[in-house]
């Protein structure tokens, strides 16, 4: 059976919802997912089967099953099959990391900029570091699920282009296209590639894996609504009254949240 583009997109969104839910609530059963995500039983069964086959999830026997043989298998992220590669095109240099789905650091590499760094030179370095950490992670039998690149400038995520990086004196740059060109014919050629603003990437990472020590290089902020980053210039929206609670976070000591309304997720801004 072939799915239409819209049907495939819907199933893909549902698969992401399942992965996200298990990330936050490990040990869910298929019945839990059906009840909590309000998805059809057939959809959950099919997508979980696909996610198990593709290496995103694994099954563990639940405590109830061991004792009484009644509870279904619990689902968890699988840490030993897939890895994610990330690159930071920073003001001071280029850094690349490889992590498991559970946030475990598998490999990392970094290279500081020379004097008057150029955009093309930085992208060459980024590709070199990506290939290096992939090679060093091969012995752990991980496959690359995707590559993310953080850029210190405004980014159009659809095209993977930035309008410029003022801190480095770079003008408009087609980051995604230029990186893909450099990866052509190399082992990472087929890996999905995503480009985002570096602050949004940092906020998303902190939201998924928790706070990390601040680099104290700059100040930035990102807002989340319905589990995704809001891009204010592309998605004009009126945020309701916000409440700030204080505590050390990424490069700023505050988290701003909209008071949650019944059955509506809060808007969260990580600064």
C-alpha cells in the first residue's frame, strides 16, 4: 500500500509523538500510548513495530509481567543502535558531537577558528569533524539518524539558509546546500540534515536533556509552544501574560512560562 504525501506526513508526526512521549515517560506500554496520545490502536501498533525495527525503541519485560505474566512489554528508547550528530558553528570555533538517543556522549571533536575565519573554511572544518566523530563511533555499531547544525544567526529552517552571521562578519549563507555538497560521495551523504539557530538548538537540547553549565558567551532566548520552537518572525503570535521563575539555565537565570490552561500545553521560553 502506498501512502499519499499527507498520509505519510501524518504517520510521521504520530511516530514523533510516540518517541517524544517515551522520552519523557519511559516504560510505557502500547496500551498506555493508545490512551495517552489518543491515537487509533492500529496506528500505534504499526508505528511501534516500525520504530522497533528501525532502532528507535526497544522492549523490556515489565515488573507485572515478571510477577503475573499479564502486563504488556514496556517501551524504552534504544541507546545502542542510532546516534545523532551535531555541529556548532560557534563564534570561537567549530564543535561536533555524536550522542545516543538517550543523550549519552559517544564522541566529540572541536577546532578553534584561525584569524579572520571564513564561512567556507568553517564549513570545511565542520564536515571534517563530522566524518571524524562518525568514524570514531563506528566501533560502537551506531547508525546515524540525522545531523543538526547550529548557526549563530537567523535561519530559515525550510531552506537551511542563514541571512548572515554578524559576529563573524559573514553574509547570507546556504548552509544546508553547502554542507550537502561537501558530503556528496561520502559516508554521511544520505543522512538527514537540519539547520537551526544556535540558541534554539541549545534551548531544545536543554529542554530534552536538562540544564548544562553555561558558556557565558552570549545571551539568547527561545520559545516553545506545543512541544516545538516558535519562530516569531515566521509565526507572529500574541503570547499571554508570562510568569518568570528563576534558576540557573542556559546563559541566563530565568525560565518564562505561560500559566497552562486546561488541556492546553504551556508556552515555555528558555533564556
